[in-house]
């Protein structure tokens, strides 16, 4: 999304986009069947800025999630998570579990307001600095409940693709704050019709032959005056000389293709870690209202997948319900690591069994699962790792960097914002004839 947005911003210039894969969009991927679609990569669209502007500009309908809920499934019962205290009272938990969950919820909710404050507020700065310096598993300090600990690991896995001890507390608290709030309060929280790939497909089509697919970059070298990019194409090695370049690849790829990176840039990229996921999507063939229709997500800490996302939720409006649906089951972090060792068929079989345990009424109404293994998705930082991030916001002569790692909360909107900012910096650095 960062690269496509940058190229769109620079569309009136002589632009070439090099894409290693056979399609543009990165971790944005959707599959479609009839009236429904499944996002197999990035799940939702939210935020403000060029991403939302592009959706509106291309007149892509944004399915509303107003009135939809996030639920927790425990021991055969589902409870809305937007009311943490109601969650504890209505779930089938022991007193020890309730106390443990109360401690976790209180620590998360106590920090969220400071993350939403004006960043120049001194108290908010101190709270953020403290959270940046500690691991996310601080929320489990003194918690003896096995269930509460499993729930925290499940939440971290499903929203960030990592374990609580891997990441600093800041990003974890923001993610959990979203989980524990009303989705309607998140700006532009939606599921674009046709899936998130609808937008990336349009942006890619607009580039036409300026987008070169199956063209992995092997090296990027630069002087103060220009850039030399070597890459592979169908006929073998190729080279482009340019006045400017915007690099929008993951951190480890950036280090590999830019051997001339100064030490501080290399160290900043090394500070970025990536969450990992296994996703299995299912098109379904049920008829009439269903128990999950009003849930956009269900957290499932007791199953082989940690969350189920309901992509048909945005289409459930009014009293008319079309037959069928689309569900995506996610496992992240250590659970994904374990699943990576299995075959696709073994993973699909596990997820199918557990999905039917969650909703037995889907027996005989599931299509074959569609699986994706994502070894590198959401960026996160270990304690104090984010301190090096300002380095990556500075250009290296004619090289500008962009990606969802540059802003506070990695998302499609942040990736688009970053790409637009880099493109504007390029435009400002060029002469009027550039």
C-alpha cells in the first residue's frame, strides 16, 4: 500500500514501480466468490488520510460495521467484549479467572487514555516512555489464572502476530484498547466491498505498464545525485537509473538490497520485528439468520485458531439476509510457529474441526478452506526498539523510505500515509522540470 500510494501521488511524473511478486498489494489479498469475499491478509480498513481518500475517489463502497460487536468464545458461550466488566460477569469463569482478567483489563484500560492524549502532553509522554521500555507481558504480573494468561496470549497473537514477551507494551496496549472498545468509535472502521484488494487492484491498474511485476530488486545504490536500481526481469538482469527512489519493502529486505546503508539505518531496520500468521478462509452456505451475524470478530483462545473474522458482517443490514457467508480463522505468534510445521491439509483439518465445534450448524455448509502462511506481517518492536524509528523517517540523499513501520500504529492507513509523505518529499526535492 505504501508503494502504490507513493506511485499514485507521483503519477504525473516518470514513475516505474518494481514489484517482486506476481501481483501488487503486498499483504493485502482478497478472494471473492459470489456476493462474498475473504481478506486473507490485512483484515480491516480504518484510519484517516490518503487510504480513505482513495477509497472515496474511486467510489468503492465501504461496508459499515456500525452496530457490530467483538465477542469472546469460552466453553461454548459467547460474550461481547466491549464491556469488560460484563464480560467477566457473564462468562463461565472461576473466581481466580475473573480476578486475573480484571487485573489485565485494568492495566490496559488505565494506559489507553494516555496513548490517545496530545503527544506533547508531558504526562502522556512519561506514560508512553514507560510503556515503550517494558514488555507487554507486564499485564500478566501476579496473574495466576491459566485462562487469563491464555487469553492475553491469544489476543496478542491474533492482533499482532507475536507473543506478549516479544513486544513493547505500547503497541500491545493500543491493540487491546481497540479490542475492548466499540468498533464504531474507530475512525472509518470498515470492510470495503469486494475486500481490501479492490483498492490495490485499482491503483495497480492505474499504473498500467509503469508497474513491473515479477521484478525483484537485487540492489539499490546511490550518490547525492541519483540512484541505480538493479533488478531481475523475464529476460534476465536489468537496471534503472533514476533521480529519486522510494523504498517500500520490509526491514530485512531493505537491509539486503541496500548494502550501503549507514550503520544507524541498518540498526533501526534490525529493531523492527514482524508478526506471523496462519489464515484459513471459508466460504459458507447457510441460510437464514445465524448466531454470528452481528459479530465482526470472535476471539477463541481455547481453539487451534485464536480469532474468527466475519467478512459478511458489513453486509448484514436490515432484515434481509442473503444465504451464505465468509469467515476467516487466524492464528498468530507461537501458535503460527507451531502450525508452520504442519501441511496445509493438516492445518485446514484442525481449523475446520474447531470451527464446527464453535458453530455446529455449519456442518456440511463449509467450502474447502483457503490457506495462507504469513511469515512476516505486522511490524512490532521489542522494549526500547522504537527509539531508533526516527532515523528511518529521514531520507538518504535521493533515497526515501516508506512503509507501515514509520508511524505509531502499523496499519493500511499508516502505510498509505507514509507512501504519500515520501512522494511529497520527492516532489519537493525535484526541480519543476523533474
